[in-house]
């Protein structure tokens, strides 16, 4: 019997696929499992890297849902500051699969998150998206009214999607101890206050991340049988970790878990495709040029390269040149840098 | 005797006709205007002039401007009051915003987007700032009055032209629109005042409940023509009665300033 490696294509070998590849040549990293077409209704969600993907898809002529649209007379900067035009609804960054599942369950009326309104001075904030109303709202009742409106829009958007694009961002989160309610930011960072008796740090493991996403898929498919999933892992390292480990070690753990979950989802479910933006951006073949000088934020060139790979794999011609632009994604976790000594 | 200089695009016509009919005492007025496509090529020029820019204007535009005004540019020297007419839309951007958005405590129509009161205020501020004239008009020694382009006439509701979609939406769901326009006008007045500009809102008596201009104020020849209900048509230009209402507001503002 010959070796099972004999006859494998060049991309299967590091030497031919990476070592001998020209610098910045993205290579053939992505072979789509199913086509993504411009008439698909696409919903995007995930960590702040997903903002790039959603925007680039929209600019490339894809039908990306905007369930809470603002008219063009409002400039992007103001819209983005308030969470508009970032994702398919105004949910802000969804860093963990637990948060995604919780959002959909809440939109379907299956649960009510604990501690829904946070306060800062005399203003009130939605604890599930505290960064989206800079300055907060006048009353707690206003927060709940806006949340109810938002949830209805989320349900419509998710239930009518043909393709759900989700970027896995983090494993670390803060939860409400008694109920397990997960928050996108630590209480006290943007609003609210941190009480160690009420809240706890949580670093989700692979099983928990996987279970949350498979439960989400199962529940969404009950309402929306046609939906398929395109999943990615954010290449953006953690801004900060509360795990007690070095932030690089914590980042490696987090990305390894998320990447493993994506591999499992892709292997087990024909309705799931994996887009290797993580691999493209972090490849040693790129010598780090797809990161900004802070070695964390993905550069415009990196985003453009990822979208080029996406278009190429789906044999689509971009309708608008992906500019790479100077868009600054809204990342709640960036606020944590303020705590660095 | 106060010396006024009116500057404007095609919306200047109604104001000029009304002023010349009324001949208000104590003022000496001059008018300098051009259709929008030519007006867009005009700017403040060296020598305290306003007129067609040398680089941007065509020969035809220079000829037309000279024919209409007797000169390609007008001097701003020795003026007490400058009145800029029709250079900014005021109403339309807000109509577009309100067509697609509800506002907490102000407007509830089941729109896809619900704005907080805070964001609505910021949006109005942003829309107002977008309507400021170039910096050369700001903080001048003369009093500078700003008259907006009138809102479209209510006859536009008979047109299916997509440009009137927002107004159709407001007509179908008018709740809170009037109050929203009031807040916007207050905000625009404040934004302009910070630049030493006096904003003269479109007179309330010329507007319908949803902010359109009353149909009887449309200039002759405007409105829906037979078989042309899908076209833009002219629902933008108003008659001398509209101009008279503006002049009344303007004179009141001058007395108060």
C-alpha cells in the first residue's frame, strides 16, 4: 500500500502550500460548501470583526438585511455611534454563542434576561447593548420600550434569513450568577456597577460554545427551515482577559476553542460553511501586515484580502470596489484598554 | 434706510415679486439670483463679490447670469442685510427621517426603526449642521438672513414619483410630524444663530399639518399635469402669496434683530 499522503493535492503540504507561496498570496484557503448569491437574504452578527464582513458584503451588492434602517440623510458616524448600520439589527457586538442564543430566545419570548437595565448617574442603559445609546436613555421604561421594539426586529430578521453569517469572537464573558444571563460587557465598564456577589467571570469551554450554537441553529431552523450558516472566527486577539492568564495565552485558548467548535459544526452539518478569515489574516505567510500597528486590529488591506478571497471562491465580481476604507469598528471591549496600567 | 441684498436661486422669484409689490418702507433692496444649476456655481469671490466662479462656470452660465442680473457678480459692499433664499432644503431631510423612523414619545407609527429622544435630537442637529452655508457667510458684519427652500406643495401627493415617497409616508401616518418639524426648526435656528445667521423658518401659515406647502401657494404652471403623475413635476416653486408670507416673517425678524 502506498502512503495515504501520496497523490494529495499541493495545498495539503506546507511546503507547496505555504513555504513556497509568494508573500501575501492568500492561497486557495477557501472552498465553499454551498454558493452564496446576491439574491440571498443575509443576516450578519458576531464580534466587532463581523462589522467589516457585513459592511463589505453590503457594499459588494449582497442583500444584507437591515431590520432597523436609518435613512441616508444620517451620517455613518452618528449611525454607528448608536449601533445602526453595523449589523442586521441593532444588537451591537455579540461576542459569545451564549449571548447569541440568549438574544434569540429572548426575541422568541423564551426568556427574560436578568438585570435588563443598567444605570449610570441619572441615565439608563440596555444591559445587553450598553454601548449603543451613548449617554443612555431618560428612563428605565424607555430602555425596555426600545428593547421590545428591537427584539421584534431581530425575530423578523433572523426568521427570514437565507444565510446567517456569524463571527465567533470570544469565550470570555460576564454572567449573572443566579440566572446565567450573559452580558456583552462587564457590569461597570460602560454602565451599571460591578458587584462580585451578583456577577461572575465565565470562560466558556468548547462544549458550552458548541452547545449554545447548535441549540441556536436548532431553534432558528424551527422558525426558518431554509436558513444556512456561514461561520468565521475573528482573528482579532483579546483586548483584555480576566482569566488570570497572559493575554496572549488567553487569546490562544479562546481562538482554539472557537476554531475547534467551527470545525465540529462544519463537519457535522451540511448547512454550515466555514470561511477561513482567521487563517487568512493570521497566516505567517503575511508577516503580520494584515494587522494594524497595535498588532490587534485588522488592517484595511486584510479586510480587502478576505473579501477578495470570498468573491473569488464564489466567482462573484465585486459591484463596488472593496476599499478597505478607514472604517473604525465599534468594539465595546476596546474600552477595557482604559484599565491598562 | 437699510440696504438689503437678496441672493438666491429660482425660489428668489416669489420673494422678489412680493417685495416689489409691497415696497416696504425704510429698506433699499437689490436682487441677484440664478437658477439652481447656475447658483451652484456661485460663491463668495475676492473683492467682497458674490457670483459665478471663474473655473466652475461655463460661458453659457456667465451669459445667462449677466442677462438676468446685468452682471456676473454682485458686490456685498455697503450692505446692512444679506438675505439668502432657497439655498437649503430645511424640510426634506427631516421628512425622509420621519418617514422611516418613529421617535420615543413623539411619533409612533410602527416604523422599523425607533429613535430615542436623544438620538432624534442628535439627528436634527446633524441635519441642521448639514444645511449651514459655507464659512464665508458665517459670522459676518452684516446681518445674514437664511430663508429655506419651501417644502414641496401638497400637490406632490398626487405624484407617484419616488422622490415624494417620504411625504406620502407622512401623509399616511401624520402623528407627531408637526411637533417634530417644530423641534427641528428650533434646532436649526440655534445652529444658525451660533454662526451669527438668522434662520427664518418657512411661515407656519403656508404649511399643511405634515409640513408640505399649501397647494394654493404653488406657482402657476406647477402641479400635476394630465398623464404625468409619475413624473417629478414642479411642486417646488411657489407664487407671490407665498413670497408675501416670507416677506412678512422677514420683516418681523428684522424688527426683532
